[in-house]
C-alpha cells in the first residue's frame, strides 16, 4: 500500500466496493455522532452557566454602585437645601423641588413648621438613580439672632 497524506481509502474503503471495512467505518462514524453531541451539550451548558454567573455578579456590583450614587445624590440635595436656607432664612418648599445630578435626581422638601420648634428646619432629600433610592432627613438649626445655620442631625430613613 502506497503511503500518502491524501489516501483516505484506509478509513472509508474503496469507492464502489462493499467491503466490510467500508461498512465498519460508516458505523464508526455514526457511533461518534452521539459522543460529539454529548460533548457539545456539556460545553454549551458550561458556557450558559458561566454567562448567568457573570450576569448576576455584574448586576450585584452595579446595584451597589447605583445605591451608593443615590446616597451621594441625596446628600447633595441636603447640601443644596442648606445653601438655600443660608441665603434665605425663611425658605420653605413643602411640595419639593427636583435637583438633577448626573443620571439621578434628588427630590428635596424643606419644612419650617414640621418639627414644632421655632428655630428648626426639616429637610428631606430622596436621591434616586434608576431603581435605587436613598432617603435622608436633616434637621437644620437656624439662629434667628445671628443668622447662623448649623446641621443638628442627618439620618437615613427607610422609604
């Protein structure tokens, strides 16, 4: 038998002949099909599991980042309201105003009479980014004699 790279007659038998070696190679090819399908299925299953794992890991990290961003936006809303109270000691907005910051927004309400004390002002800021929200409440002390505005407390409250 002459050796050649392109001599496939060893595996597939001679053309037109119905020898046993030709029938054996056809059976062997058919028998390898389920093995290839099984191996492909296992590889596909591993790829899908990896994609789900990556998706959930990315979503949790992204959600944490969005939550932190919403908290920072709520803090910016508190600072904005504090600056408005510094400029106008009788500033009050019980309906709330919206402060756009980047991809999020802070809805800020300022109430002079909500607490019941004379020199106290309540500021509520809700920072929102996509689906995440953080709500901060601040109590400002406004000195009527000197005009000094100080922050008594800032607490995070549930929605």
